[in-house]
């Protein structure tokens, strides 16, 4: 019995340290590198740890300690249930204009099965694909695999870009870390940032009368690089370029200081039209919402969904939307 009490005390002390670290991260968020590492402790993991501790203490007939562990589970549990996730999809009026679809997916270089990934992407029938960590394959090959009659455009030089009614045009961006494929015309307007742990590339898409600006985003995953300066730079880019959609693997939670609140006029697609478990990484049990889709004022979201398939370690984002007509002068 004494040994059990000593082990219980040690276990509760370790859990208390975990709870304190998590709470400090939630308060300070990613203000510094140190607090960012605490902020990235997943709330579901902390809540589950204390629930497991409470159950184990009950089995050992340590009722008071079990109640303490259960009480400590309530706060991260509240964050999971009420702050980091939403469970009811917002009421949205049926679209009066043509519905478009954008899909973003970090496919992890196709390491878990490129053909499975292609099957999912083709099934999505998107108008625009933003692909993080695409496989090391020619853009022509990926474009052709996505749809018949595919067009192709290289990121450089920009003199040629392709258009097609049924197929896709494609760009492989810097160092092969990011790719964008879309029906119709796709061109890179401006490479805003490359290096320093980030890729921000502003692209223009045109197809069948629709025209959008898309900010493709990729932020590296290394935990020893502070995220907040990169996200503050991204805020500046959003404010200056005003893209219609920004999408990619941000490797930063939606509640990061640079992403919450967003600049005026922008909204997270999940908050505007999504619901359910919002975490996107790592599969098979996603615990952090690090893949983002941000909408500008011209975008009217219809539906935002996250889908899982064990062909990658990330869930994919699917956005159905329409383009708002110009406001009357």
C-alpha cells in the first residue's frame, strides 16, 4: 500500500507539471519560442491524461486524488469542447451562384501511397488544389493524373501558362515544398517570401468567369524556429495583398497570436463554415490544428470539412464556396 501511495504521488506530481506547462502555454501562447513549445502541448492529450489518472486512482481506491485529477481534466476538456472545436455547423443560406471547391492537403511527399492520394484528390473534384510536400514528380505528370486535358505552367519563367476547360494547370513552387493545381488559367503573380522558414506565394486563378487571388502558404515544422515572427509577417502580407484565400500547412495552431484574431475582413474557414474535430495532425489521431484555410471578404463559404485518409499524416481541408458579387458603389 505504501508503494502504491508513493507511485500515486509521483504520478500526480508529473501530471501537475504537465497541467501547469499546458496552462502557461494557453495563457502566453506563442509569444516566445519557450512558451510556443508549451502552447503546442495538445489539449486533448492533457485532458485524456488526467481522465486516465482519475480512473487509475479510482481503481486504487484513492478517491480524493481521483477527484483532484478529474477536476484538473475539466479545464483542458473545456478547451477541447468549447474553444478549440465547434460542434454545430453555422447556418448558411443555399448558394445562389456557382459553387467552387478548394482542397488543401499535406501529402507528406506521397510516402504512404501516392496512388491512394490521387484517388482521394480525384474524388474531391476540386477546382483548385493546394498541395503541401508534393511527391518529387514532374508537375506535368501530377496535372495529368488529376484530370484529362491538363494544362501545365512552370513557376519560372512565367512567359507561358496554360489553360484548359477540363484539365488542370500546375505550379511547383520553391524547392518543391508546395504545389498548386487548378482548372483553367493559373499564374504566379508574386513570390512574396521564400526562406526563413516560410513560403508565401500569391497566385491568380481564372476560370469560366471566376477570378481569385490565392496565397499559398508553407511554414516549416522545425520546433526550434519561433513561429510568432513568421506569423506576424504573414499578417502583414494578408493586410497588404488582401488575397481571397490563404491556404496551406501553417505548422501553427489556429489560436496562435498571429492568427487569432485575424486582420479585419478575414476569417478562418473552419470558424465560418466548419464543425467537428478541428485538429489536422498527426494521423491516425490528430491533436493539433496546424493546417489552415483563411478567407477574405469576397469569399462566401458554403461548407468546410476535414477528411482523414491514412495516405498521409495530415487531414485534408475541403472548402466549398462562392464568390460574392461586387458591392454596389
